[in-house]
C-alpha cells in the first residue's frame, strides 16, 4: 500500500523489532446532528473491518476510540493519526490523534467545524486509515473505511481559491511555476573591421604622435637624463598595459595600474621637459659666451 506524503515521517519511525504494537479493540461511529448513530463498527489490529462507504454531512460527528498495547501491556506510542487519502486526486490530509499514557485514545470531529484542508481534499471517495508508530516498533496501519463528503460539505480545491486571497499573500509564488528554459550564451561576435581599425589607431596614437616629434628630441635622446629615461619607460609600460587589457585583462582590476602609470607619466614627463629646457637654455647661452 502506498502511503501519503504526510505519513512518510511516521513510516520512517517504524523498524523491525521483536516487540509488536497492537490495538486489541477499537470503535468507530458516526453520529448525526440529532444524536442518532448512522454508522458503528469495531476493529482491531488483528481483524480490521473497514466501515462500508458512507456519506458525511455537515451535521455529522465522527468518533474514534481505541487502546494501544505492547506485549499485552498498555503503551503510549509516539505518533498516532488518521490519514485521509483521495487516490483519484492524489491528495491527502492527516488528523492527529492523542494517545494517553494508559494507551487509550478518544478522538472526534464535528464536520461543521472541520478544517478546510480536509473538506477540500476531494469531492469523491476518501480512504481513512489509522496509523500508529513508535521508534523501534513496527508501525500499525488499520483501514477505517471509505467516506464521501456531501456536496453541501465538500469544498473546491484549493480552498479558498487563489483569486480570492489578498494580493499581499503573493500566492503565485507558491503555485505551479512556468517551466524553466535555459538560454545559453551564444558565440561571441567578431568585431567589425572599421571598429577594429579605430581601436588600433587609438592604441597606437601616442606612438604616432611620438614619431612626429622624434626629430626634435634627437639631441636629448642621444644622452638622455634619468628623468627622460623614466618618462620613456613609463610610456612604454602604459602602452603595454593597454595592449594587455585589450587582449586579456578586465577593466576594473586594471584601473589602479592605469592610474599609477598615468601619474608616473605626468610626473616624469614634467621633469623630462624641465631637463630638455635646461639643455636648450644652456645651448642658447653657449654662443653668447663665445662672442
């Protein structure tokens, strides 16, 4: 027999053991609103006798009483419940039954005050089963009968309808969601030739400008000072970093190095220009001394 999802925890508690739980006697009855008994059946764990199919109305009260024993002595199990299973819809509901230390239990349900989660299980037949379990003991499953809720008692599923719930409950987050369809990243598109050429010119533009003024720097480059050497080295490093960023690096991790090299270029360039200015002034002053 396949158990409902809510009874899974109860079944997991049951393991094979020499000591067995038993229900020597139990009684199930259905009492109408006027006090008449429309259903009465007795059962035990050794001779289960499910009640015949019965319709329950809003004025009925279902009563259940039984005793639990272990090796002939009264016993209080850890869990006891009535499992309501609608096989056609695949839905279920559990009603907890409290067992006293003496092993006796009494449970009743007035269906005029029944929980909506039970009344909305199904409008068709519902199988009721008594489940009793205790750690280290074999679980008991005693079928109680098949019941049907009267049309005036049964509720639609889900109840209340999602459309009637407040918007703040965000019921749609807990309902059936659309199927997830994965969209994988497509192949990267190649950069168009004009854009690639513009990028190449942007990277090489400092060198093109440097080539245009190289003729004016030849005297200084023949015997460069320390500042001129540092300036040229910083420019080469900056261009190398641009090429590395263009091919493999990412922008954010590379920004600190760009800023550091840019500051170095500014400082060394200013000092290199100062050295060139001193040389130019010295060269201009030399002819005057000869005169």
